[in-house]
C-alpha cells in the first residue's frame, strides 16, 4: 500500500467521520440552544442508558467480524449469521432499556421521554446492529462508507431544518437521529448488493458458526458490557445524584470530546489491513510499522487536546451560549482523555490480533470498578468537576497503565512508553519512523 493510497483511504475515512462530528455537534447544539440543558440532560440520560447495554447488540463481535472478513471478504454466511445474532441481541437490548427507565428515572415518564427512547433505540440498531459498515471496513473501502454518511446526514439535517422551521415539539424534532441511522443503513445495503452478486436465497444461518463466534467473543462481550459502565456511568450517576441541568452541562463538554474520538479509529482502520498482513505474515518490519503508528496516534491526540484546552472557553460560549457556563472547566480536564483514547483504538485491536482478547474483559472490569467507586465519592464531594477528574484518571489507567500489569500485555505498554518518549525527546527520529509507516506497503 503506497503512501498516496494510505492518504486517500484516510481522507475517505475522515469524510465519514467528519460528517459524523458535524452531525453530532449540530444535534447537541440544537438541543442545547433551542431546548436548554434540561432537555439535553434527558437525551444524554437515555443515550447513556442505551450505551451501557450496547453489548447486547454488538455482542463483542465487531473486531472478530472485521478480522474474518479481512481474511475472506466473500464470507456471506458469516455476514448473515452475524446479523441474525445481533437482531436477537437488539430485541433484548430494547427490553432491558425500557425496563430500566422506570427504575432509574426520577420523574413520571413523559411523552418526550418515550419519543427520545424510541429514537435512540432505533438509531442504535441501524448504526450498530448491522455488519454492513464492518464489511466495508474489512475490505478497506471507506469511500462507500463516506458516501452513505453524506447522503444520510443530508437527509436527516433536512428533516431537522424543516422541523425547526415548522416549530415541531421537542419529541418530534429528535426523530432526526434515527432517520440518519436508517438512511445510512439503506445506502450501505444498496452499495453492498451493487458490488456483490449474491443469491439471497442461498444465505443461511449457521448455528455452529454462531456458537463459535459467540464463544470467541465471550471475553469481548464481557469487556463491551463493562467498558460502557465506566464511559457512561458518570452521566447516569450525575443524573441520579445531582439534576438534569448538571447532567446537561457535563454532557455538553463530554460530547465535544467524544466527537473527536473517531480520529484514532480513522488512523487505525486506514492501516489495519496492512498491520494484520504484517502480523500474520511475520513481516520483519512489523514492529517498526507498529511503532510509527503509535507515534502518529500520540501526536494527534496530544495536539488536539492542547488546542481544545487553549480554546475551551471560546468553544463553549460559541457553541452553547450563556446557559452552559461552567462547561469550559469540564472541557479543560476531559480534553486530555484524547491523548490516551487515540492509541487505545490500536491497542484494543492488537489484543484481538494476538488472541489476547480476554484482557479486554479484565481491563473493563478493573476500570468499571474504579470509575464507579471513584465517581460515587468525587461527584458527591466535588460535583461535575470531580466526575471529569475521575474520567481522565480512568482513561490513563485503562489505556496505558493497565497493559503493564500482565506479562502477556506488557509488550504493548513498553512499546507505547518507548514510542511516546521518542516522540517527545527525539522528534527527528520519530518523524523518520512515521514517514516509514506512511510509506509502508
């Protein structure tokens, strides 16, 4: 893979994800500015609740499906079997979310909350419960993903604009979220059938294959069950301990950071096929290639975090306005999460490549316990500032320190520390290594 080819693919991944950022920011800004922090708090509560049970939809299969389709991209039985499994998982997810709302929610269920719940659940399925995007990631065809993203988000934002112009109620405006997910699914499905000559009647559900997939995914199911607890637990606890306004202010800052997480995934997915080939082919330049990739992710994470930190006050005031005073202090803390989140996209895939997926579960269990216990203490004492500090500490522990605890994962920690140190103290050597990675075939 040439340097120019890598850049083109990264650009297409960037198109898909940059439109995702724009879409995410617009949705947050619209809810925040038009409907206030209380309504943003309601939306954040439902989305956090949905995220904590997302494992029922994905079932830890994402990385495994990408890996298998990268090896054999015409494995249509795998695609069909995975879709059936995840449909069943989504139904369980819906039941769990609806059942949980009555226990966690403080107020009687309103019509707006019902519409928000339905919208979030539908968006969850069409964005995470199908394997079409994973298929195009596996064959390294980001252009098709980007096209689906652009079309779907134009359709969704057109509805949003019309809804605001016609003064629709909040619960009708929020429907633009599932509209986007459904439209992207349809475009991806159309492109899938256009590029593949498939006899639908020949597709079959492979019971043995499903058992094999779920057995391998068990550690990843565990980690995907626990990891969102530490990622979304702060939102749920703030909602329970404090109020919807504090939830809205805190989530306004965390959502800005979460919109930037995609960059780490862009870089990782751009080079994933080459990384996989070098690892399984026992290539001599595998370690050098990996080292350069870690440096790229570290530099991007640090550079963006520093920029957000310096401009935090302007970002909050410009996007949200005076109602969200205080969110800039949250943003100044959690922006540094990006330094650790970006390389984490690579490290998690390394665990799958190297058959060390069980450590994802151990990591998630450790971090979930740490995050929940610390949030109980810090939110009670320091409010949302305490939650932000716990968030940063959790990411440092999860995406760096954890790998030093076990012999089997210590090589990841050592390579990360060495790459970070070289980048900081020997920039010329780091840049040379980065250029080698960009130009690698």
